[in-house]
C-alpha cells in the first residue's frame, strides 16, 4: 500500500492536491477550517480529521495549502509535529519559508517549502510542476508521493529557495500580463477588438520572448551589454512616443511610467549604447 498523506487546507488548490493523491491511491486524511469543504473529498475516499492535531497524527507526510503563511503559522502554533514532514505549498516569501522551517524544526518536523507552478486544473497533469526546497533527506523520502501532484523540481536546502524561484517565474508572468493588458487597452481605443488583436499579439510576444530571454541571460551573466540590435538610447527616445500615445488615446500610463524612468536613468548613467539586458543590472539595489 502507498504511504498515507494528510492535507490541510481544501481550497481550490488544496482540494485539487488531495484529490490527486486519492486518485493515485494514497490513503488521504483531510482537514479544513470550515468543515463543509471536506465533503467532496470524503466522497472520493478521504478520511476527515476534526482538528489539525488529528490530521497531523494521521500521516508522516503533512501537506499544507492555506491562503497565506500567516495562516500556516497560526494553524500550526503549538501542534506537536514530532517525526512529521511538513510540506508547505502556500504562496509566500523566502523569509517566511525560513521562519516556518525554524518553527517546524522546534516542533519536531522536517520542513519542505514548495511553489506550485500550476493552476488547480493542471495538478497531476504533465504540464504541472512544483518547486521544492528545505530538508533534502525528507524530500528524497517523500518524492515518490509528491510526484502524484505533478513534476518535482528541487531548488536547494535553503528553505527560501523554492519561493525565490516561484516569485521570479511569476514576476516574468506578471510582466507579460501588464504588457498584454496595456496592449488590449490601447488597441481597443480604435474599435479593434481584443479577440481580433489576440493572434498578432500572441505571435509577436512569443517570437520576441523566445529570442530575448536567452540573449538577455547571456548578457546579464557575462556583463557584456553592448548591443548591435537595439540600444537603450534608441528605446528611451522611442518610449516617449508610447507614453504620449497612451495619453492621446485616453489610456492610463501608470504601468509604464516607471519603465520610462528606468530607461531615462540608464541613459543618464551612461549606458545608452547597451542593450535592454543592462536593465537587470540597474534594478539591483
Ligand atoms: P482558496 O481561497 O481557494 O483556499 C484558501 C484555503 O486556506 C481554504 O482552505 C481556507 O479555509 C484556508 N485558510 C485560510 N486562512 C486560514 C487560517 N487562518 N487557518 C486555516 N485555514 C485557512 O485559495 P487557493 O486554494 O486557490 O490557494 C491556496 C494557496 O495556493 C495560496 O497561497 C495560493 O497563492 C497558492 N496557489 C494557488 C494557485 C491557484 O491557481 N489557485 C496556483 C498556485 C499557488 P476556509 O475554507 O475555511 O476558508
């Protein structure tokens, strides 16, 4: 028989995690603050626990997925975690992960932090993976079980590493989201629908990104930012046209004003001949 797992937190994500473990054949104990959410999982074969303590006692592996890490600290305060491995898949900061690892250690548990690179519907599909960091021995022990949730990617023994990778990947995504939101807002000022514009926008952004990411990475790591493709000087001059057009067309420039400021600073500080990769260096405080 497969090892038992307890899942604390049955929101959209925690519910998907518990269901995937059940489908894989694990005995699963579930706990949720509002007990009603255990119903569908119990119908799928899970055992409900009345308290966090009961849920923790039921399995050597305890997976937690709450809204914030403050909720995790609160729910686990004073709970005996002796001999357990706590896998915290709640979104949080690297500092919070290190703090929770220290707390879990004092309460007797091995701690693994995780960042879920998927939406609930993707859990247990080949497209989903989870970043992990913290107690490596506990990770190796439980990796076959964690694999039921999606791909497993180890990032290091510093418990904060998974969150750092998670937030860095999501930063790239949010950067893309603000660009797409601004592009739709701008094109719709002239009665072009977002649906009509989606295909050319997707093609353009995809083509740009697939070249840009590896080229910028090479430049950032080597410190060789000089470019014969597109200089900061020319981008700085052109970007004024963007801000002016947003204004002319009645679109808020709020997301892009800071980008103009950074381009201005790059030129003021003497980097006009460098490529956009220089911006990654200039952002370092
Ligand atoms: P939901 O809002 O659906 O669920 C939140 C869960 O946290 C509920 O089970 C809720 O219990 C529980 N909770 C909140 N506060 C407390 C507390 N103080 N004590 C005990 N339980 C508490 O959110 P999601 O499931 O979508 O997200 C959960 C985590 O997963 C978040 O950190 C999120 O960032 C992360 N995540 C989510 C993704 C997604 O696409 N949904 C993708 C990747 C990561 P109750 O039912 O009683 O309110």
